[in-house]
C-alpha cells in the first residue's frame, strides 16, 4: 500500500476536530491564571500519567530515535537512559518541590538570586520552546511528505494546519486542555505505534526480516556512533529532566505529591518500553526500506513510511493519528510553558497589580506568537533529533547549574548565577557553530559548557559571597503532600 485512503483521511480529520473540541470543553473550567497554568491543582493519576507520557514521548524520541537507530544501529537503544534516570530522580524530588510551591524555573531563580538571572533564564527558555514546538511540527510535516500527495497537502500546508490546531486548543483550555488531550493522545499513540504497528510489520515477513535486521543491527547504515556523543545525550536528557518547566508545572498541578511521584515512575517505565519499540522499528527499517534518504529525504521518515506500506485501510489513519499525537502532545506543552511563564514571571513580576483577566490575555497572546514562530522555524529546519538536542543543550547550559545551586549551595550568589548562565550559553552556542564547519569527533558542547558553568558559578560566587547579604537556599523539605 503506497497511498492513504479517504477512510484514513477521515480518521485523521476526526482526530484533529476532537482535539479542538476538547479545548472548547475544557475552556469552561478556566477561571484564572492558576486554573489555566495548573489545571486547578486537581489532576489525578489517570490524567497525570497521560499528560506526562504525552509530554515525554515526542518527535525526537519517536521519529528521531527510529531514524538514529536506522543510522547507528542497536546501540542507540541506550540513548534514552539519561532521560529515564532523570524521570526517576525528578519523581523522588517532585513531592517536595510541590510543597515548596514554585512551579516555574524563573520564579525559583528570582526567589534565590533576585532580578537578572530570571530574565536570562526566560530568554533561554523562550528559544527552547520555539525549537521544541518547531521540532514537533517538522515531524508532522515529514509524516505527510512520507505518505505522498494522497492527502493533497504539501509540507508547508500540513505544518500550518497542525500548528493552528495545537495553538487553538492550547489557547482555549490551558493545562486543562493540554492534560486531557494528552491523555487521549497517549492512549492513541501507545496502542497504534507502540502495539499495532510493530505487530503488523513483524507479521508481514518475520523470519527473513528479523534475520536481515539482526545483521544490520550492530552498525546501522551510517558511520559508528561516537561514545562521547552518546554520553552527551545522557547528560543533556538527565539535566533537562531536573529543570524541565513542563515537569515543574505538572508537579504543582497534581492533586497530591504521591500522585506526581508515582506517575513519574510509571512514565519512566512507559518511556523505556517506547524506546525499545521505536529502535526496533528503526532497525527493521534498515532491511525493509533501503535508501530511505534518497527516496524520502530523511531517516526520520522510517516510521510513517512503515505505516503506509504495512498497515490496512483504517489502521493507517489510526497510526498516522497516533504519530501526530506523539508530536502534538509535546508541542502543546511547549506552547503552554511559554505563555504561562511570561504571564507569571515577567508580566506579573513587573506589574503585580495586573488583573487575572489581563494575565490570561498575555498568556494566550504569547502562545499564539510562539506558535507562529515555531511554524516559521519548521519551514526552514530539518533533522528532528539533533535540532531538539541543540535546543535542550542551550537551555541546560543556561539554567541547570544556577538552578541546582539555588537549592543545594548556600554560598551561591546572584553574580555567580548570572555570569555562569550567560557565559556557558555563549560557549554552548559557539561550540555548536564550530561543529558545523569543523569535524572534531571528541567535541561535545554540552560537556564543555556545563564544566564552564560549574567553574564560573563556584569562582564568581566565592569571590562575591558576603554572609551578611547572602540569600538562603531554597529548601526541598517535607513529605509528598
């Protein structure tokens, strides 16, 4: 099968309409910025697990990871270990973080260091969420590129359509909409991509296929993977989990500390299963879809091509909707973070008397702006995994060391945090620029930028620390309330 039937097109359209309908329905629950940002602190196990899995499983961990497995072989199954470890550690800390009552990174930095560092953090976060949203949109564009013109949509048209749908339901319902659409999308994507697709692909010709995939599993189709590159992925993912604004937001949206902690552990387990499945699909793609770059433009297309080639009518539409759900669930998180962070940490901080109505309007306006910028980003960029890895590396370089010092080091100072954040971000971006022009196998920017951040945080803080004016650590104490 090489085209998509009208039955499958109908399933996709129903799915998109359903996401907008959920946004309209949940908009009635929103009364103020807290409702919009934290869903009234009311989320229980079912919705919390759904929204955490939906946020964790995105374009990079699905299409991007399958594409990398196609290129590098079975070793890429280990790429998710850092993220899994990060989810578990965050789960252990989440109840205490919720008790502290801080739900954005800039707010935590402001409480410890005062003005300045929160703006630097906000700028890094703004760039990251644009890239994160844009990366998911790229994935949707690649889906339609891979399935051909049977839908009558070009790459540009498809990313605009998907982007508008995501902007619409996020603007309407805030975290209520994001959480409930994430739950629906998680069920769709786990059943379709996590269960149905591998079963049908393996059932089509399991013996020779597995033999061929096994022969190619060790090395993939490209050059061998650098151990330093693999370690850099672990570092970025682990550090990002601990300062992920989406996880901080959800820690405070849960109706108890126990709910967020246990939900994080379940999410780690689901993410492990998902990583194994998508890497398996990438390895099978080596045998089933040779010359994928020449025929479809990118190794990231391996899963959508499999869907169209190996599934019957009806299931194609379901699995394409599931693949879109992977991207849309993560993208909506990025949009919501951008809007609520600007409203809470910039507008409200600068003008404390701003009404809740105006704060909501600001949050929604920023969501629209970030969504539009993400769509433009997607029009000019390709290569999902490495784009998002760069975005996360920049954010981790700017935020991780100052944030950890705010909680765990009593001698951390405002000057140390600002210098550490700005210089390490510049170093990270500069080194990535160097890598574009010079082949240096051992150069991984995140390793160097984090080392620079740690050294500067220690040196500048020691030089500027004064006991009489020192600010206390943010205490992570108490139980999982």
